[in-house]
C-alpha cells in the first residue's frame, strides 16, 4: 500500500524547524513493508492544508500528517481535517481528564487553551499520547486511512511505535522486505567502497547503500522478495560478504550505536571508564551516558577546559604545558593516566585539541586533536587531523575516542 | 521567484537519514525573499531523479537539489543531470588537484574513486567546497537555474552560505520580507499564548508562529511588504508588544542561543562558571563549550556519575547520600558548592536527577531533577519534574541549568 507523509507547519516550510518526523515515519513504515510514495510539506494555512490532504487522499492509501495539533492559534490541522471529511468536532471528556492529570503530576494547572485538545472529529478513533497532551487522530473512510499525529518528535514517535504501527500492520499484506544496516567506523566512504566493490555481486531485488555520518559510514542492505525467508536469505548473503571484506570496521547493526557497543563490551568484562575532556567539553561523557544503564561502567570524568584545571585536577605538569602545550601527545597521555588514577577506572580516555575556529597555528592547525588512552598496562595517544568546523571536529573526536576504547578492549590495531 | 528543493537518496526516502538540508536551504532562501513552493524527495534511481528534475524545472524558477554527489556507486545525481540537460561530462583538472590536496593535508592518499568528482556537466559553473571533495554544480538555462549540492550537511551549508546565496541574491528582486525570531525559555507554549493572545493585533501581511523545542518556545514574526522599511516597521510593532507582555522569558533573538547569551553575560562581567553533572553526564559542559571562545568563562567541570565520585571529588558527604540520596536538594547544593570551590569559579552549577528509564521511585519518579547553583553569596537548588524520556530529560535539565545561570546573573526571580 502506498503512503504519503505530510509535515505541517510554517516552521517546516520556511526551514525554521528541521523535519525529523518524516524520516522516522518513513523508516518505521518501510520496515512494515509499506512503500513511501510521496512526502510533502505545507505551511499553517487551512486552505493549503485542505488541498494537500485532498491530493494525498487521492494518490495514496495511507496518509500520515504530523504537526498542527497543539493548543495554540496556529495549530490548524484539526480544522482542516473537519473540512475535508465534513465532520463535526466532538468533545471527549476522557481526553481532557488525561491532560489535566498530566499537568497536575508536574504540579501545574492546565492552561484553559489545552481544552481544545479534547475535541476530535466525529467518528475518528484516537491514539493516546503518553508524553504530551495532543492525541493522535485516525479516520478511515472509503478504503483510505488518514492519520494525524502531533509534531513534537518524541510524542509522534511514541504514538507511531506503540499505536500506529500495530494498527497499520493489521491493515495490509505487502511484499516481504528485509533491511539490515551494518555500522562501520574509522574508514572513509570511498576507501570502504574500494574494499567492497571489486567482489560485490547483488542478486535482483537487493540494494546496497553507503550512508556516511560523522560517527562512521553505515552500509544498508535492502532486499525485497515474495516471502520473508527469501528476503532474509538475500540480505544475509550480502552481510556475509561485507563481514569478510571489511569486518574489522563493522562495530554493530541497525540500532546499535558505537557507545552502546562499547558499553556492552565494558559491562561483559566488568571494566570501567573515566574521561578527561578538553576541547569536547563533556561530549564524550554525554554520549557514553546516553546509553541506559551506563552507570554500570561509566564512573565520570573531568572537563579540563582551562589549562589550570589540567594541571590542578589531572596532574599535567606545567613543564608539559610550557614545552609541548596542552594540545600534544604527552599532554593527552598525562590526562588519560591522570583521570584513570584519580577515578580508579580500568580505562582513562583523554581528548585535547583545537576545535576552532580560532587557536590554530602552523604546527597545530584547527582540527588537530590528540586522543589518549590509559589501561592497566600502558598509556598512549594518537594524533588526528580533522577539519575546520568546530562542531564536526568535536563530534569526530568524541566518536574516535569511543572507537579507541572498542579497539583497545578487542585488541584490534 | 519560486523555488523547489529536492533531497536525493534512498536514505532520505526510507527515512534512514533525517533530512536537515531542506530546512536549512528553505530558511536561507526565505530570508533572501524567495518563496519555497515545493519540497520533494527522491531515491537513488536515475529514472526517478530525471522525472523529478524535469517536473521541478517546469514548475519552479530555481531548483536546488542536495545529495548524490559522492564518489561511490550509489551517487547518481550527476548522471541524471547530464541526461536532463543533454550534456557531456567534462574533466576539471583544478578540481582534482584540490581534492588531492585535501587528502594530502590529512596525511592520506586520495582513493582512485574520488576522481569522478572532478567531472562536471559541460557549461556548468561550480561552487567550491571548503569542507569536502564534492563541489556544487550550477546550470542556468532558459530562465531556470538548477543547482546541485552535496548531501553532507556541513558541506552543503558552507557552499550555500558562501556561494549560492550571493549568487541568487544577484538573480532576483522580490517582495520585501522581514523575519525575526524571539527566543523564550522557562514557559510552556500554551501559557505563553495566554499572555500574548488577549492584546495581540496583527496588521495584514504579518504572521506570528509558536515554535516549541526542548530548550524553550521561539516566537517567529514574519512580515511581508512592498519595501524593507515597511516590513521592518511591521515586525518591530509586534516585537515591542511581545517584549511588553512576556519580556522576562525572552533571552535572545534569531541566532542567539541560550548558551551564547549566558556566555556573553559572563564575559561582560568577567565571571566564570564550572559545572558538576550527574545525570546529564557532560551535556551542560558540552553545550556551554559549543560556543566559540567559551574558554573565556568556562573553566571545566566534573562528571560525577558514580556516587563515589560525588563524595571523593565534590565533597558530597556519605551522610547526605545515605539519608537524602544523590538526587536531592542538599546533594545538588553540595555539588554546586563543591565544584565552585574546587575549580575557583564565580558560579558552580550542579545537575543531579533520575533521567530514566530505570531508577525511579514513588517519591522520586523518573524525571525528577535537582539543579543547584553556588554564587559568591549563596548556594541553593530547585527541584524539577520532567517527563519519562531519558534524552529529553537530560536536554531539559541542561537548558534549565543554563537558564538558571542567566537568571542568577540578571537577578530575575
């Protein structure tokens, strides 16, 4: 069945908000075997919304719209739905009670405006929202399904995953599709392709895509077939090939992240890690602790942004700072060893560099980063030359440091 | 002039990558006075790309496509352009030299595949790429302009800002448009609307939108008029009104961020800050240091994730941990005072809470966060009840803590 995804809001059309919603929806529905045929965006205008909804209902079986369900003036989606489907708005007491309880729980009184959110088009079913006050709305009519979800990404995701996906799974029987993403790091897209391409043979219905990001390159294999087993077989053939030619760069699959992979390795080995961060200012700690249960292996760390903190808290000698500088191999080693000793962790990891845009010199241009690691046996550091963008440099440094822990644990050179 | 933005790549259509590019492009071009009429996405298929390009060139004056310019097999944009415009690919030595130099600078040899990136459609002009190897391509023909940019966001942004925007500014004369975004924090969208709506009168051609995010709610005012002065006047009328009714929640405008605003305040006052983070694991440090030049006022901090670190490094007594617990007002105060004293900063800020999904109790459910601040005069902490999502809780805690610093500096209650 064909799907159209519509994102609603001036903020999307004018670009003041990045639309992360349509990507999430597309991904989830693709994995249900549905085909995303159209994506469109429309601003906060009832007339344009009506037109957009009508066109979508003509050319797609399933239409999913996000945005414009909030309590304020510019949230017009419900009014457009009512016009397109020629229905009245009906008040739902149980929805209002739920919204009131949500505010009460946070010690707040519900603003009167939120009452609007208890109004639904006649005959619509609603999908509860566990994270906010705007419920999802679903109208099925003449073989078409129209679903409206709130635009706040966390709320949309929760409703889509918990409510909409099971609902749609019941509706359709499609071609079997199997998607696997192999996640690599530490190698460029083009170098990866040079390893992969020479021996690659793809069966019909199988596609391989390279998806680069700052933490690495994902290899996505999509196979379609008449049944599940055949689709799975086709994907597995490619996976085996890829593992053979570039296995050491593959750290995980699908929803694995580098930080969750490293976390699993540390937990299995009952090892711990502490970090000493300069130019990343806490990003490595933040990324490591984005994993649920990371307190099992992450003890903490020191953000040593000012040089006096590197000396006072991590024992980087003033001599090192004066001769080699804060951004140097010896400084990175001293920071890694310092944090390991001070926090009593298995591994100490350090990041010190010039994130930019200022602070670069001829010998150490912007993008120069040293990453150090101290283990029970040794301490060493490596120099990296990233680019000129501050945020990208920090992100690259963070993920490179996490990858360094993975390689240290697994003994990969 | 009407614009169509096309994002290219299976990863966009299937949702494996979030399309941040079209939002950025839309924003930049809207501020040039251009009108974004269509946004579309197309997968990695030459035929579908050709169709999409042809339709776009019929209905829009300016077509901007992103993605599919990389060196690997699945990057087909250039091949589709060549077909649509019926041109040959021409080799550009100067582009190849530049790509080679880029790899050399990082101590790497250029993979042979990257040679493809020196091929351009005949008659196209190219926009240099300072951050990567894929240049932007521009073809002007029969009153239409077609521009193809790489899909890597940082590269696309650099080329768009430095090259494409000036190029397009020369091309068109449009209606005057003025956009101002007032950034608020510390108040819900609905409560904000209740302050604003009663007295709000909008002139024709003026629109006000509420744009909520986890760091606050932005108020965007867009005014169109026949000339610049009139558009500016219309916007300023609304700005003055909003400042009168909800000024204390407004921390900045347009590209101001909460962290850059607080940074400016600290720098002006020659004050410094240090942080003690538990559940946020370094996020506050990371956000504060995302601002260029933040070393002027950010000294560093301690990620005290494990309780023994709170005791050993921040002086949170074992008695406090045993009686009140690590997530408590007294613990937050001790952490803030501890980091201030240890690092010698003007302000010490602490965050300790239960980010979830585990670790909640009846008395302290998931989302309970204490944020503390120590100043030369006093130390105090406040309790917050956020929601159930780990990442959102951490982000809310981070920005609430930064807002607390702003309020402390400015003496806002």
